[in-house]
């Protein structure tokens, strides 16, 4: 299959005609998201864009230093493991939420007990369901009780588990938090136009956090769902920063090094194809046959897509996890690009002439189209369904998606519990529902012995590969483009920390 080089469209040529540059005079950083957010409420969002806002607006009890991996106190000053399922925190006494509400143990107890209640329907249950409850010892001492031993607990307490103001959240709930967010973070939210615009400003009373205080006074985030339009906005001064720029466009912009800085960084995110192996969508569908799933694996030239489209520091992976994650075993069965083998397997499975199927994706349309092109070549006729992320996730949970191209950034957590534990533990997004894999992954998630955990995850990844429940594709990289006035050093966890921006 020949892959066509993506075109820049008219945006770049128009931009050359009359370039105008933003400056730092109004101390406002302007950037854009490609996707609309499901919700600004941290616990009712699973999109990367929402995670970036969450890290700016809210704090966790802990903070993970992106350079050293060291855990530091954030809303907590110290923490002690009482036993394998109980951790006690001493809280900061100088913290106030953006609305002036003092932070104390009541907020931690309320937040933990709210998000762990299944009736409240937190979007990504794996981020919180390892906690059982929280209890107040005194105003600035709290204990979190775990359901079972959970080795990556500190990763989660420094990441997706953030603290809410109990009085405010009890009054407004997820709907109110989504439209008027209140946190303790380095930025407070001044304005929300759902799905369109988010305006943030520096929180002047931010506590002495390892995150560091905000350096730029205001941040304006627009939703601009077309990258060519974003590039044009960059040229006319409407944006200062682009994120997740496709490789070919980043290469063009890098040639204008007198105007822009282009930086490529690795990301924890991986791409994969998930298939209806358990037959939840169609009990007699082709995806239930391992030979068909193996044929799909053989049909795709993953390296060609990386070389032609993904580029950067990305690399093909053979297991559904990022290499830097604890428990990620890449030494599993793989299926080389071999279209003739794919056709033979389809014939053995009873599909000598192939079959027709709906293929879903929510991002990276050129990558999805390349994947479908390879499948079409071996006789699998794909009907493309390109949806917004929230809509596709909902359809997957309703078991209406037979095959899809997905990505997962693991909330930037360096532990495979954040990906394997999300998709292979019998939850609504588990398309395999393999009892053996579920048992191994669940046991690994509750085992404190690191060697035992690695062995269990290795067994799970081996069977996932042998049965071809997923087709792992590649690791992701991120291209950042910024104006010459802006200072930003990306990290390898795909987190754009707003407080790290500064003007030169």
C-alpha cells in the first residue's frame, strides 16, 4: 500500500501572505484544543484536554516530579502507610480554594467518598475504585482506606485523584463544577463556554506547591477542531501555542525557525485497535474468531504508518502499553506485516472473499484512513465512522462498536494498571472479557510484590497478544509549536502544565 503525504491545505499559504504576531503585552497565553471536552469536571472527563485543565485548576494530595519521578507533598505535607490498605496524610493548613473556602480534612473525606460511590458514576472508575473510603482524624489529618493493596496508589494520588471543596461541590454537583470550576490549583477558571472557550487566570493566593506558581497572568483556551485553522490562527496572532501538531505540518513550521520553535517529545500514549472478541456487539461476528483478529494484525504495516505519518520519536509496540510503564512486557507474540498471510487466515476462518464491517475512530483521521486502507486491501471492507471522543466512548460502553482505532494516554501514569487495568478487567470497555486475563490483571493490581506484579502482567500481555485481542500500534509523540516570545519545556508524560509556561 502506498501512503500519501498529508497536505498542509490552504492555511499555511494564506498565513504566509500577511503574518502578524502576538506579543506578551496583555500577559495572555492563547492556545487551542482540537476536541470538545465532555466536561471540565475532572471526574467526569477522560480526554487529555480535560486532564490539562484539571492539572492547572485542581491539586492532589501528592505531586510527582516529572524529571525525577519523586513523589512530593502537595496538599499533604507528609504521608505514612499505616498498613498495606491504609495511608494517613498530614494536610497543609495554609490552603484556600479559589472561592475562599478553606481546605481541610472534610474536603478530602467528601471527595474520596463521593468519587468512590458507584452511584455517582465517575467516568473512569479505575482511577478511583481502588479506594474504599476516607476518614477524618482531625481537621488536618485524614486516612484513606484502600479496597485492597494497590501498589500504584501514590501515582494516582499525584495524578487523577484531585481534591474538591466539600461545601461547594455538595451544592453544585458535577453540572455546576463543569460550568464554574473551583479548585486550589495555580490557575482559577474565570469563564467557561462549554465546548468552545475556557478562560483562566493566575491564582494569586496559591500555596507553596511543588507545581510552582503560575508565571503567566491569563490563559485562553479555544476549541478549534481543525489543525489548518489553528495554524492560520498562529500566523495571524490569534494563538501562541500549538499542541499535537501532525508531523508534516510541524516539519513545515520548523523550517521557519526565525518565527517559531518546534519541539518534539515522547508521550506515554499508545495507539491500538480493539475488536469485539467477546461477541458483545455480534455473537456471531467475525471479530470473535482469533484467526480474523490475527489476519487484521498481519494486514497492517504499522512501521510504514509510523514512518510516513506519525514520525518523530514514535515506535511500533507489540503490547498495549508504553515502554516506560511499570509492568509493560513487550516481549510477546507479534504478527509481522504479511497481507498474503492475512488473506489465508481470513479464508481459513470462512471469509475467502473478506467481509464488510463498521470501523470507528475519534482522532488522527489520516492514521485511521491508512489503517482502513490496509484492511481494505486484504478484503475487509471498512465503513468509516468518525465520531467525537465522548460519543465513541459511549457507543463502546453500549457494545455497539465491532472494531475501532483508539489511543490511551493512561492519565500519564507510569504503571500499566492505568491501561491494562482499564481495558482488561471486565469493565464496560473490555472487548475481550477473558476470565483468565481479568484474574491476572486484577490480582496484579492488588499485589505489592513488584516481581509478582510484573509476572502477572507479563502473563496477561502474553495472552492478549496470543489471542490478538488488541492490535497494538505505536507509541505517540507530541509536536509543540510556540511563538518566539514563549518559553516552554515539554516533559515525556504528555502533560502540558500551564504553570510551566513563561514569557522570554
